[in-house]
C-alpha cells in the first residue's frame, strides 16, 4: 500500500465517526493562520504566497473524490518537501457522492502538510446569511451521522468562517473562487481593495469574491443571474491585476470542461467536479517557477478525471 492509500484509509475512518470528523475540522481550522514557509496569512483571510513557490491550482470539487485523487496522484510525492503549494479554490461539498470524504481528505492534507496546502473558501462553504442552492451537505451529514450530523454541520460552518478568501503572489497571480471585489475599481492599492489587515471582510466583499463570474461584455459589471455577486467585465480584472502588478486571475465557480480562458487571457476558470457534472475533463492551473530565469511559466493541464 502506498502512502496516499494509507492516508485515504485513515481519512475514511475519520469520516465514519462524527467525533473524529469534528476533531479533524478543529485541527485544520487551527492551522489556517500558521504556516512556517511558502505563504503567510493576513487578515481578513488574504494569503500572500512567496516568490519561488510552484503553484498547483485546483477548482471546484463538489464531493468528487475520484477527480481529487487523480489530481493528487501525480503530485502527492511533492508533499512533505520543497516549495510546491496546492491551492484549492473552494466548493468542496454539495452535489457529489463523496462530500464528507472529499472534505475530510482535504482537511487531513491541510493538517499534515499545512505549508503546502491552501484551502480557499467557495460559495458552498457559506456564511449563514448567503446559503447556495443546492446545499445538500447538511442532509448528507444527518444521513451519515444521524442526530450528530447537526453538530458536525455547525462545526463545518465554523470551519468555513476561518477559511481564507483570496490568495495572491505579488507581481504574478490572484486566486479566488469567483471574482475580485468591486472595490478594486476605486481603490488605489491592493491593501485598500481587499481591506488588508483591517479586520473583517465586509459582506459585499465576501459576496463578490465568492459569487461573481467574468462576462465578455464591454461593461464594468452587471447584476448576476445567480442572485448574488456580479458579472464583471475585463476592466475589473485588469484593475485588480494592476493592484498586484499581476498577470492572471485564476478562479473556479463555473462549470467548464477542465479550464477556460476569458478577458483576453487575464482570467482562467478551472473546474474539477467532472464526475458529478458528467464532464470528461478536469483541469489544473500550474504556475511554475524557473529559478535560473527568475520567471514564472503558466501551464494549463487538462486530463481525464479517472487515471
Ligand atoms: Mn461556486
């Protein structure tokens, strides 16, 4: 049995017991702000990645543990050493058949390899005032754990509240679930636009980051048919990137077959819940550092969800 199989066995054991899954949630949540290398956490949930780190960026999973295992398969040996960091863009639960297992595996990796795992918040890791549809995760928990399921759900909501909402590598790349906050249009600095080190994210900022989608129209932004967040035009993307002197926004939130490029190459959507959505591809955005040239290289990976 290889190391990933052993971890998976341990994860399935934890997922079978409400007390163990709650303990795992608390452990993972306690690690969120305390990396020792590769990245640092700033309030209100903004991760700053160090230059030189290799990024592997993964989109929505929605309980698709098979796609997650495929993604991990070839990258698993990178964990425990070096400066490769996997950034998950949120939406771990709802919809798929293995929601608890998928979340448990991610939390396990977070506790075991904190310096190499970043778990961002998606709109399916919701604040109580903005619950998405469908949101079958609470009923999945009750089905699995009976009455204890409600306790697990309330613990999950606390965990979700601790997850960071944005990660960025200055001069290079911005990562979040949906889109930049509209404050980027008026702000004169990244710090101002993302309320860096000022305490809480406003409800508007949280909603826009978790819910917005890019649109290929010559507008600043429009109401979203989702009923939350906005549809943002290229101006929002270029303004947000200007504030970090960056080249790409990598986000997920929309069903695409692996990945899709928008806003003339500025925005890349990546999606990995292939099995729940009946897609034939999963995507990973790799952003890899060339030490000799001191340059990053973008590599868009698309492959079958099952190896
Ligand atoms: Mn989403």
